[in-house]
RNA sequence: GGUUCUAUGGUCUAGUGGUUAGGACGCCGCCCUCUCACGGCGGUAACAGGGGUUCGAAUCCCCUUAGGACUACCA
């Protein structure tokens, strides 16, 4: 059975790239009937925070990506946070030390940094000198007496080819000569990520490691550890990165990079998932719109491409728009209310008492937005009491000769009806047409401009219904007085 | 600099030796329509360059170029 995992380090929000990695792992597990594990790799004490841990977990939950074993849900390999697994790593470090496959190193960071700078200035690649490789017991005692806390370094074997048979990239070959003895346990006794992942993945019986390409160059180090410990090496699948418009790794400079930011802007989780799935993976047919369930059935690592993908917000907007339009109106209303509230257009109380009105508003405007927060831009025309002419074109519509008479008739018609609903408004337009002889554009446009100040916009009948009788009358008065 | 990955329209991609190089986003046009949007239809646009291999290369090999990742007591 396949066992895969997502092992984020809690040093920030759930990044869009991390989300895709998690998604691919999840989809692969579902597709193969395997298990998906979520583990927190918090070996970096300085940068890890519990806030980001929960942010990441919340992000996954928001997507509807759940896991079979791991943090919060538990499982056979508890705990699922590496800082709590120190006692688990210890024996493996000891084993390596005892077998001479690792050794204590007392070099100071300053010393190492100096060596690094030197080789850098000479244009060489830095490799640890191996100075502490063969320290005698006496020398170690002496160094320790000075109070130096050693790190543990892995003794990298000479001239050993390391071949990764990557599921998505094919064979990738490294040579151990290019790798210096690297640190596996920091001086504070905490193992370094590269070491902890190996132990964790092994103990959790991970069969396929699906992760971002940024880890590809770490993989030889990890394979060396697998070999030294006599562990079976899992399959690796390195998925290429998501790039910004300038083709560098997506970062803050490129705009929103956290899933939280997309959620807040009003992107739907299923849309983001659909979009992310299409970044680096493609389905077999021409169809592109898939639910999470459908993706679970279709996903396959064979169809993951090697080349990096540029994050295209236009396409995301397109996909999100599709989901906004096809979701239940009730859900959209619930999701839009916070934006309307935030903009100061409605209150909680109003929302409770006027659900039908908000429903009409959302269904009127949802076909013109690509993300939910955009709705506030469109509805502003309903809430400003004064009609503002948008441009010259709008002004010229009102300058037509028949407009004043048209507005007078409209005023009368609205005034005598006790309420305005869709049918009544339709009838008012019919009657208006009879009385004035105006039809089509010359009938509707002046009304639209008189009421909204714009020559374009949503279904006019809906706008009138949303405005309501009083507002319509007020606006006609205002327009006649100020804009004609 | 070193190690390593990548290369089909502006973007995401299909394609695994013989295709009029397919789809999607974007853009443009038409239709629908009071307008805009939605929707429908149509169009625009690509195999980075150079060498091979082959009867035949987007597809296989090499070089060049361009871009990316890594190069920490970070992950």
C-alpha cells in the first residue's frame, strides 16, 4: 500500500506551492487507495511557531484535504511533530556514531564561515574540510572541557555515485565527492531536517516522497543516510516549482502567495484546488473543471510534468468565476455577507432580516465577479444616494430630448405602484414604452443612467428591484434636478 | 562559481519518430442583449538556436543559449 506524506515546517503560512504539494500527495493517496500522513517538521526552533502550524493545518482543512494519520488526528507513529520525536532520533545518531559513519565536530560557526568565504573567493565550491573527522578521545575531551558543544557530522563516503530514480524527473545522478560532511545534529542536540525526515519517513513507512523540486539537491544527502542506516529507500517524486510572472520562485513580490490571502479575497477552495491541480499536472481529455473527488479518480504521477509553471492569476480568476456561478446561491450569499459588511453596506442585523434582498443582490452580481470581494465594487451604485455620472457617454444619454418626459412618466408609474417586484417592473417598462413611444436602447439606457449614473451594468430590472420604490423615486428626483 | 533541473503560442498544457501540432486562459471578432458581464460561436498565436541519428524529427543524441533550484548548526 502506498503511504505518502506532507511534512511542512511551520515557519510561515501555507504557501501556494506547499498547498499544491499537499494536494498532489493527497490525490495520489486517494487514487492509489493509500494513506496520507501530515507531519510537522519543526526542527528549526528559531523559526517554527505554533501560529504557523495552525495556519497550515487550517489551510489544509479549508481545502477539504484531510489526512489519515498525523498531527491532530493521531496514528501509529505518534508524535507527529519532530521536536517531540527527539528520543526517537537519538538511537540512530548513536548507531551512526558507533559505526564511525558520523562524528563529532567542534569547529565553530565562525571558523566554518571563514573557510566558506575563502573557498568562495577562490571560486571553489565549499566543502567541509573534514578537520574533526579523526579526533582522538583525548582531543575530544579537551575540546569539550573548553565548553564547546559539538555538532554531529555525517561522514560522506568517497566517490560514490548516488542515483535518484525520480518518478517525475527520471534518473538524476550525483556524486558524493560534491558533498561535504554535513551536519545531522545541531549543537543544541536537535537533528537537522535532512536527518529527521529520513528517520521519520522510514519509521512512518513512507513509500513515495512527493515534494517540491527545491528538495532535489537535498536528496543525495538523505539517500546517504538511508544507506548508512540500512533503510529501504523510498521512491521520490520531485514536483517542479510554481513561479511568479518573472519566472522566479513565487514569493511576496509576486503578490499573494499564501492560500489565506486567496481565501480572504474570496477565492473558493474548490476553485483553487482545481487551478493548482492543473499546474504541473494535466488530465487526459480536454475537460479542465474538476471537483476534488473527480481529481482523486483522475490524478496520476505519470502525468505530472517536469517543467516549472508560472502562476497565472487570469486563469485562476476564470476558474473561480465558474465555481462562483455554479455554486448554490445560498452558499454564495453566506460567503458574500462578510464582504458587504466590511464595506459598511450592511450590518449583521440587516443581513438576518433581509436575506431575500441579499440573495437577489448576490445572484444579480455574481456573474460579473471572479472573486467574492469584488462584489463590493459592483454594488456600490446601490448605496450611494447621489447619482454620479460615470463619464461623458453617460451624460450624453441624459441629454437626449425625450429623457425628461420619460423620467416623469417613470416617476408616476413607480409612485402609483405599492411595491416593486420583477413582474411589476416589467409591466412598468411596458407601460412606459406605450406612453412615450421609446423602446429598446432609448427606453432602457436613460433609466439606467438616471438611476446608476453608468451606461453599463447588471440587469436593470434587478437593479430597480434592489433599489426599491423609495430610492428609485429619490434618484429620479435627484437626476432631474441635478443632471438634466 | 559549483552541483543539478528545465525548455511547445504571452500563460497552463496535449503530444513519446510520420498530426493541417490539439485543448484551456488571455486577447480580438460575431451572436445573445438596453449596456456591461455571463453564455455560445469563430479567430489570433508555439515546437529557443545549431549540429547530428533517421527515408522521416516537437519527439532520440550532442553543443549553445536562456531560465530555475540548491549551495546554512533553514526547510
